[in-house]
């Protein structure tokens, strides 16, 4: 069965192949929203951003998230930078929360949180085509895998290059696959922010993660191990 | 490996003389973003062929090294040590009736979700 709820500012789809979706999963997402939302004045993150709460006095989850964000900032040469967006860790929180939620799901299951996906078992995942709303650009065979996409078509041009402050050029989307959704999401955001001339080569150097970069000129760059689904047999 | 200079000379004939010099040239250290210093070194092979009074010089880059690069974490060391990357290149194509169960990438807002392939897939499953 599947369940869809709008929480953390986005639609979250939870699917379980054989069984019920545990209610605890959405309780967890609501708890994450209460703790990390920048739209709630009383969340821990809002209090940290206003300087009312020291990070050292924050909860374990909040300290864990900020610590990983700092590492990701280094791994991406500052292209994923929480400080550049006023200390807002939302770009990592979603994937981190989904990873924790996936641990609560029984058997073969999947979570799609605003277009970023984590699977348990094998699922066929389409990557949205950048121009054709009813089409996909690629089908991924995702086995126990995170699939994160950053693109200009999602929420308007919301990803900026933190070094230049301007929107990246020459690039339509970056999809990163790998074992951890928070990390894959941060890498996708960073690669997208780098722009079309740097993104592809940068993604080719990520140990344990694969990527597909769609450039504005219609070229698609894939790392050698990108988990494309095998072509389907022609319909009878 | 980065010896300052090695030289070897060979004399082919009394009329033709070839001198090969391999030289390592270091660029200035430069700041890479705000993460530290990067330096690039080129190994250049210079071949000078002299026939009588005619001199021909060719230079070829035979090696590129990065002896100084940012090493802030174990993971950044690992990333920097990866081999020269390569990528497969394709042309963007649209698949309109794919056999898929989930759609990634474009359902970040409620409106986008209602209009999305993902919502259509879930609706189809209820039938």
C-alpha cells in the first residue's frame, strides 16, 4: 500500500510492497518538521539561527545534522554551504530524515520526498524529463538506493552558486545515486550549483556515488556506474 | 619523481645532433575557492635537433602532477586521489510510457505533485 501526506513543506509518498505503512513514519516526519523547520519560530533551528540557542546545547539530532553539513561543505568545496543560506540545513535534513524513516519500513519499500527517493529492495525509478512534464529522461533500477535530483525546474531557480551568488548556467538537472539520501542530495545540489562546465567532471570523482547531469544543450553525462535500468523488451 | 632536471644527450650522426631535456615546471600556488592551496606541476620534454646550423625545438608535456592540494578531511583526500574521471555522453531523450513505479526530480510542491507523473502513477494503482 501507499500513503501520501504533505509534511515538511512537500508531498511525501511512502510505499510498502506487501504490508501496511506504519503511522510512526509520518509521526517522525512531523517531529522533524517541528525541530528543523525554518518556517516555525519555535523550532530548534529557528532558535539557533536567531542566536537564542547555542549549537552545543541543541538536541543530538540537530548537532548531528549540522556536523554532517559542515563535512559536506568541505567535500563539495563550499558548493553545498549551509552558512551561505543563513544557517538553514534544510538541504540535508530531508534526506537525513528519509534515511531514518526508511529504517522503520518493513520489507520492500520506498519513500519519495518531494522528488528525492530512497528504496529498499528493487524499484524502477523514472527521472523527470526537464521539459516534458509527462515524460522521464531516464529510468533507474534502484536497489537499496538513494536517488536525489537537483534541477532548475523544481521550485524555480532556487539553487545559487554560493561563491558567485548567481544562478548556475548551462545545466538543467543533476541526479545523484548512492547509499545515503542526505549525501546524494547535497552532492546533487553542489554539482548543479557548479554549472554545466564543472558538474559532470566533479560527479565522476565521488566515491560510492554515481550521477547523471543534463546540460542545457541537451547533452546527458553519465558516470560509468550509473544504475540505468536495462532496456525493456518490445511490447508484444 | 619531481627531480628538478634530468638530461640525456644522444648523438645520431656527426651531422645531426639531438638533445633531449626533461624539465619539471612548477606553477605558482593558487587559492582554490576558500579551501586551501593548489599547485600544478608540468613535466616538459624538450627535444632540440641540430642539423648543421639548422635547429629545431619541440616541447611535449609528458606529465601533470598536483603536489599541493586541499586535504581537510580523510574524505577530501580520497576524492582528490580519484583517477582522471570519464563520463558517458548521450543525447537527452523523452520516454512517455515508461515502466516505472516512482518518479524522482519534479514533485517538490503540491501543485507540481498534482500535475506530476508520480501522482498519475499512484492514481492508476488505485484502479
